[in-house]
C-alpha cells in the first residue's frame, strides 16, 4: 500500500493539472468568442452609422431609432456596465443623437506640404486658353477661391493682382499658379484689380483697393500682391504670410536671377493684415512706373520691421516678356518721393484711400474688380 501512495498522489496532481489546463483553454476560447462578437457588433454599428450619414447627410434625423440603440452600445462599451447597457433595447434618443455630427476638425496643414515638387519648368510658348485652364482646375470655386480639403490652412490668403489689358498674361498666371497654390495647401481667393480708363497706371493704389475689396468678401489675414507677369519657378516658395513682411520675387530671370539691389521689394510681396495696417498700407500717390515698391520698403523698415525672403535658389521667377505698357511711363517724381516716406506715410495710405467701385464680376478662376481710381494731380509747372 505504501508503495502505491506516491503514485496516486502524482496521478491526482496530473489530473488536476489537466483539468486546470482545460478550464484555462475554455476561458481563453470564451474570451476569443466574446472578442469576436464584440468586433462583429462594432463593425456592424460602424457601417450602419457610416451608411446613415453618407446616404442622407442633410437629413436632420427623422428616424434614427434603429441607429440609436447601437449608439448606446458604442458609447457604453468602455464602461464597467458594458454588457448591461448592451442589452438596453429601449432607447430614449439623446439630444446629441439628433444632431448631424459636426465634421471632424481637420489637422493643421503641414509646414512644408508633401505634395510639393520643387523646381518647375515654366514656359510661355504654348497656346493658352481660358477653357483649358478651367478644365485643369475644376476644384477652384467661383471667383477663384480654394480651400484645402484635407487640412486646415494656417492663413487665409487674398491674392491681389493689379491689372490692365493683360488678359493673355493672366491665362499663364492662372495656368501655373492655381496648381502650385493647391499643392502648397493655401486657403485663398484671387482678386484682379482692374484700373478702368486710360489714365496713368497706379499699381500701389490698386493694391490698396484689392486689400479693401477682398476684406469685404472674407476675413483674410494675409495678403499677397503679385504682378500678373511673374511666375514662380519653384513651388517651395510658399504663398502665405510670415513673421515679417515677405518679399517672394527675389531672383527674376530679367535681373539675372539676383536681387537687383538690397532694398528691392518689387514683383511679388506679402504682408499679414497686421503688418499691412502697421505701415498704413501702400502709398496712393505714385502714378506711373516705379518707386512705389521702394516706398513700401521704407514703410516697413521705418516701422521697425524687416523684410523676410526665401532662399535665393527657391525665390526664382520667370517674367513674361512684353513691351512696356502704355500709360505706365516711368514716374519722374519717384526719386524725390521715396526720400519723403517718413513724412508722407501716416497721411497717405490705406487710411486715405478713395476710389469708385464700378463692378465686381466672379469668374470661375478669379474675381474681376473694376475701379476708377482717378488721375495724377497736375504737374507743378517748372520754369
Ligand atoms: C434624404 O432625406 C430626404 C428627406 O428626409 C429625402 O427626401 C431624400 O430622398 C433622402 N435622400 C437619400 C439619398 O436617402
Ligand atoms: C421609423 O422606423 C420605424 C421602424 O424602423 C418605422 O415603423 C417608422 O415608420 C419610421 N418612421 C419614419 C418617420 O420613417
Ligand atoms: C451599473 O449598473 C447598475 C445597475 O444597472 C447601476 O446601478 C450602476 O450605476 C451602473 N454602474 C455604472 C458605472 O454605470
Ligand atoms: C449608457 O447606458 C445608460 C443605460 O444603461 C444610459 O442611461 C446612458 O445614457 C448611456 N451612455 C451614453 C453615453 O449613451
Ligand atoms: C478635385 O477634388 C476631388 C475630390 O476632392 C479629387 O478627387 C480630384 O482629384 C480633384 N481634382 C483636382 C484636379 O485636383
Ligand atoms: C475685368 O472687367 C473689365 C471691365 O468689364 C474688363 O475690361 C477686363 O477685361 C476684365 N478683366 C478680366 C481679367 O476679366
């Protein structure tokens, strides 16, 4: 008998072990089944929710009783009472179930968007038509507006182009810039400010008009001022605002891809609303070609800001070749005037702007704002 004892003990231990093992397995299996059922229910609910909102997004919930029961399950699943709540079948709709869900907040747009391609080939020899450009840009909405669909842009940008008789250049600008701006994930509107009549051209005043008119449209907080004949050759030159007033067109082909002089601020520039107001906008009294950009540069430095610029390899531009416009002769007074910015900038600027708005027309790719801005004061007679 004594010899059998240990054997039996071993046997019972073994059997106990086996039973335990089986129980463990059973528990594991149950867990697995539970998990599977949860998953199935979860996906079922998920697809129903999805279907519900996709099939009828505009509906303000006439009949969601079927969906509501599932919602309970969804919301309660994380709680200790999950299973109990799971069995609740008599839903009393909650207010939050009756509203269409607000869209998920978008993530902020990346600092350097991944879709950028860098250096671009820009040429002006192919025939360009407005129909073609429209076909290329189906996602630009009426009046030349665009918002990135997948992220929240940091700035709301109004792009202002002073304009007269340059329809052909505009087509190239639209052809190249809309896709670039889309890749740059810019939230923007495009405004062509058309000076009516044949008086001397006044670029800076048109830019002031663009600022005022764009703000009637939307709450822009960034303004980019571009000539119609300047096309960036690199999409890493991002068209939004910066800590300091921005000069974008720093390396134009016509200047041998260099800055012509240190204080150059012409071609394409950008200021936030705050920066623009700090310098009282742009001068209204520069009639004819030249000087106004130097005045703007002076305004910036006199107000304690400095110009920020992209890398010289990135800030490259191609200019569409053309003959000098009629009624935009070099302004002979420009050298005198830029000496006086300090005295004139408080009186002359966005605070003193006056013009006559003639019409606003929305085209698929831009808004055309036509204005009468007057004419230069009579030249003082010099004997
Ligand atoms: C959405 O709901 C409205 C009214 O509730 C209905 O007229 C319309 O047909 C529905 N649309 C779809 C796609 O179910
Ligand atoms: C809501 O759904 C229930 C059952 O699913 C149905 O009997 C009822 O007619 C529906 N009500 C409306 C307004 O569609
Ligand atoms: C769990 O359910 C019981 C009975 O339905 C309820 O009294 C208790 O408040 C619930 N606990 C939680 C955390 O909801
Ligand atoms: C969870 O279920 C309880 C009923 O058990 C319900 O009163 C409660 O509103 C539910 N919570 C949510 C977030 O739906
Ligand atoms: C326009 O938007 C749609 C939907 O967001 C997208 O599928 C399509 O690729 C876009 N087209 C262009 C030219 O970007
Ligand atoms: C804008 O409107 C004016 C006046 O109708 C017109 O002369 C000009 O060509 C238009 N410009 C553009 C770019 O549409």
